[in-house]
C-alpha cells in the first residue's frame, strides 16, 4: 500500500536556488526508507514539503492517494500523520521541561488532559526517559535530547515518521539506541523515513534507498542494488559502504563468495568460505565426484562449532589410494541465541537460565532491559549491536542470551531467524519465557566416535 | 559547564514542595522582616531561611555564603555610614579623624542594626526562593496569577532559549579566545561586538526554526501548560506553622525592646 507519493515535485527558494526538482517517489506503508545524498542535495527541503510546511511550486504530493490541500484544517491532518524530527534537537525542543515538550503535540490535537498524560507517559516510556520528565532540556545529553525530540513526535502517533539526519552528533552507543528505537517503531507498523549521508547506515538499515544529488533524484532501489552502482555513487559524491567494500576486496582474492551482498558483519562472515580441502584415505571403488560420510569431528578438525558432522565430495583420487576431498561441515552442537522478554522478568529465572543453559554471553537491548540488568547485577557482555554480536558468538558455538522487551523481542527473533534461514547454519533461536518457548538441543556427546583421518 | 542559580534550584530536594507554600513562607518573611521594629525578628527570619536553604534545600554552604557576601557587603558599608551620621542620643564611641569629630550614638547604632537585619532577612528570603524553586516551577504560578497567556508563553520560550544562546555565546567566546580575540583592550571590544552581532543574527534564525518546529507539531497559537499537582504534606504544614508562630511571637514580644 502506498502511503506517500509525489509527482514531479519542484520547489525553488525565493532567492532562485532550486532546492528540489522533478521528484517522483512512492513510499509504501511499513517500510524503512533512507534518502542518501551529500549535504545540500535537497533532502531537508523535500522533508519539509512532505510535512506540508513548504508548498511546492509545481507537482503534487499525495497522502493515501489524496493530494495535499494547504488549508489549515487539512494541514493539521497531514502534520498529525506525518511527524518530522529535525536534525538539531535544540531547534525542536522549545518547552522548559521534557514533559511539557512531549505534551505540546498531543495538547495541540485537542486531547483531554488524561489522554495527553497517557500519550506522554507512553512515549517517554518507549524512549526510556520517564525519569527525566521534569528536567529542563539543557540538562540533557545530546542522545537524550534526540530521544525527547523523537518522543515529542511519537506522542502524536503519526503514521509516517521523518527524521532528518537522526544520528548526527551522537556517540556510537547513543546512535545504536536510536537505531534500535526506529526498528521497534517500524516493527509496530510505522513507516520510517530518514535522511543521511552515512552510507553504512543506509545500507545496513533501510529497505529502500533514494539517492539524491543536486536537488534531483538520481537513483533508487533496494540498498543492495543502489550501492552496487559505483558510477552512481561517484555522481552522488558518496562512497561504497564499508561492509560491501571489504566483501568485494576479499571476494576478488577468492576468499569469499555469496549470492547476496552482505549487509551486516554476520552476513559478511558467512560469505567467508574458502574451499575446505583435505587429504583422506578412501576405500577402493570410490570414484571422483562421489560423496563420502566422514562422520563427526571435533577439536582442531571442527572449525565452526565444537562438533561437526562432515560430508565430503571426492575431487581427485591419487594413485596411492589417497584422495583430495572438499568438506561440507554441519555443526551439531552449535551455539544458540536465546531471547528473554523482560516484560515478564524475574531475576531468579534469568540466573537459572544462565546457569542451566551454559550461557557464556549475555546482551541487553533497550534502555529498560539495560537498567534492569544493571540494577540486579547481571553482567552484560554487550550492550550495543547486540543481535549481530550474538549471532557471531553463536556461530562459534557459544550460547547467548539477549535480554529485551516489547517489540524488540520480535524484531530480534526475526533478524536471527532470517540469518539462520539465509546462511543455512543451524543454531538454536527462541524466546525462553513465552508460550512455545524453546529447549536446548540435546547434547550429542553419547555417540561420538573418533575418526581415523 | 557553568552553574547558575537555576541549576542549584533544579537539583534541590525542596523543588518538589508545593510552590504556593514556598511563596507564602517567603512573603511572610519579607513582610514581617520589614515591619519589625527591633532587629531580633529579622535576624531570626534570616537564620531560619538560611538554615532551610542549606539544610533542607542542600545548597552547598560555601556557595550560599559566597552568594550572600555580595549584597551583605553593600548593606554593611551603608550601615556603617548610618551608624556614624545619624542619631542624637548618648555617645558610645567617638574619635577624631583629621580633626573632624566622629561619633556613634546609641539610637544611630540601633537604627543601623535594624537596617542591616531587615536587608539580611529580605535577602535570605529571596535566596530561599531562588535556590529551591526553579523557573520551570514558577510558570504554573504565573499562570495561576492570571497573567496574559502570551506573556507566559513568551517567558517559557525565552527561558528555554536563554540556555541555547548561553551555550552558543560561550562557545563563540571560546573560539575567539583561542585565536587571541581578547588579548588586549581594543581587540576585546571588537570581539565583543562581533559576538553580539553574531548572537543577534543567530537568534533571528532560531526564531524562524522555532516557528517551523512548532508548526510541524500542529501549533495553533496556544501552548498548554500542565501544572503538576503537589500536595502539602502534614509535616511540612506543621513545620511552617511552628516557624510562623514563633516568628510572630518574637515579633510581638520584641516590639518595644531596644537592645542597647
């Protein structure tokens, strides 16, 4: 379903500089969109047009198929449905306290006192700032201000949230928190549009990318399509995402292969598959191209997980009875990624899961879960980039636990399952404290035999 | 970061006490202090208010004394002049300075002590308010006192942007200092001028941005202010009553007393 659409949009500033020209975009509901371009390429102006703040000289904007009207009543509707978060939080936060700033939007929508209070509480809880609600903005850090600005927009419950450079001026952990937050809103059905010149972010995060340069749209498509086009990127004054660049370099050296462009570090690791060759003794009668079952290996012969079932394809048989085989490994006792929903939290249960589940790596996503863990003295190994790092640990046969809450549980579950499906590497994924949770894979120690290789 | 009075007020535990109670205490102190005819009551009020600010309000004592020093210095110099040049009663102390006779007389001293005590009690009362009630709590009071809506809205916006511009001014000043903008008097003047004009232009731009930001959240010409309900607890009420009664009693019994 198309939620926002523009047709040959044009806007020129009063001094004659063209800010956007001939922009045609279609934004589908529930997508994560990134507008990528240099500074001054017209992204911010486009956003003000999409929010009804500026009126285009030419072309039109359609919201749910109906063209924008610029009378005050229609504008109100549009601004309620399309929220915008500015690049500089100080421009956006104008009330003397956090609470009053977040309440500004809902109060303008004419909600009752109780309803305003409820939306503000809800929004602040979501961004993890409930405790700071009586603080004045100048006592907050940059990341906190950004979250207040986002809460101020969220409290109006818009269908589309537009963020202009959401991660500029934030430290890496603060940036990760904002990305987590955006993913969570998206999971609950909001359409998210961001502008950025951070190609890594656009490549990793978005579903669909628009490239802008000199006030025009010069390219669009999925991140994998757009960032493949070196020429296009050069024209836009951008470079390739780091992950993709590394991948191309190792691919050129024959050390990696894959069908998709890897987006995250686990994806990248998964493409690292040099041919795994080995000399083995083969029984007579085996011919080149046959499959051999080599059984279970462990120790130094198992490279991906503690125990591996290995099949081999015979490539070449030497006259003395030995053959070169290509190994296909399949982890048996692979690691796993377990999720724990902290909405139903009990310290005792978490401790037990960590002990009984032989969990060696614990991470927390979201402010609430981090605070809980800190309070109860649960040692956290990782607090940012949690999903990726947990997948990487699970690939090495380690067992990981992620503490998280709300929509982030499903988001994390989806991401990890996607990885398992895509890579074909099996490891356990599941939510512990939920109906139909998961049990650890049964140990396979009982029937291991040493192999004479 | 520079700490201003408002920051101490924001961190004070007394911030969460009912605003009207605090205002009542302050106005009571001001009125009683000024109308007292002996210096004892104002001194008592000054002591109580200082105690409340430092002990209950957790204002650092050193900071509080430093703060008090500036106006107290003024008051003291004025008081010394009064002591020497007014009154006509019995001489307590006299000497000649460059063959000009100077004398402190009893009623002159009495008067000067009264002036000192009154100004001190007034200052302590106002500091109590300033150090325990941040501006953001006072907006609700302004609203309840039926001031025009637009006045309150403006003051809220101004309050917020004071800090934005303060930060901006400090960083501009820093940028000028590291490039020797304040190395001599002439340069200081011209740097100051540049700072002022830059700030003016920036604040102009900020106004535009502010309008944009408010508009994009459906601004319709009215900023709603939600007052936080803070009920007065029994202990607070009791303590205030004890203070009021003892101050009034002191006022009554020291009405005709002269201390000298």
